[in-house]
């Protein structure tokens, strides 16, 4: 996924923000922790059969990852923007 060179609303230059694997790392840690924890709880409390776990959790991992990747990237850009604002004062 490529970042737009500038903000569509205000024209702020976004080319200075490059996070490489930072957002992906955050998303992998969050999604894997969430899915493993919730699926283990469901297994203990409800005792789902394996096919139901596979049906629910296997699509959940890529869907949550793709959805949260945008948010993680936006969050890191906002942090960097805020940090640069502080530094320039
Ligand atoms: Zn903007």
C-alpha cells in the first residue's frame, strides 16, 4: 500500500513520512494477540468444533489486519507529525 504524496484535504506533504514495516509490526502483534486470546477463550467457554474455529478465525486475521493497517499507519504519521511540531518550537 502506497501513501498519497499529499493530504487530499489540506495538501500537507506526506512524502516525509516513511514507516516501512512499523505499521505492519504493530498490526501483526495486535491481531495475533487478539485472535489467539479470543479463540482460546471461546474454546474454553463454548467448546466450538475445529471447523467453526477455522470458519470464524481464518478470515478474521486478514480482514482485521488490512483494516487496522490503515489505522496503524495513520497513528504513526500523527505521532511523527506531532513530534516534528514539538521539535520545531
Ligand atoms: Zn490534511
